[in-house]
C-alpha cells in the first residue's frame, strides 16, 4: 500500500489549525502572532496542549487578553485539568 505525502500548506488551514494539525511538532512560538495564540486558546477543545502553550506565551508577552482568557477557561466545563491549572497559575501571578 502506498501513501501520498500531504503538504499541510495545501490544506488551506489557518495558522492556528495548522499548529494543531502538526502537534506535537511545534512552531517557533516567538514567530506566532498574538491573534493565533488567542485562536488556539479559544479552540482549546481541538488541542488542549496547544491552548496551554499559547496561554503561557501570551502571559510572557503580557498580552491584555491573558487574564480574561484564563478566567474564561476556568469556567469552561470541557477544559482539561492541565489547561485549568495553567489558567489558574496565570491568574495567581497577578
């Protein structure tokens, strides 16, 4: 059986979806835009690990949406324990 290699760029994914699709391979997080980090957090259900990393990166950048997103994640029933812990840590750093 022969499998064709898929070029992810041909799938026309958003940057956030591409990061989720390729996970656990990681991008150069410093080059990832704030908007993409926010998108990864908002779409935490698709890949919670990416959302956890994105929240940490936003926090390092002192982005104004970090705390509101962390509070939102703590209210989300589908957020896993690691994402919730990361959100709580972000708020504890106040």
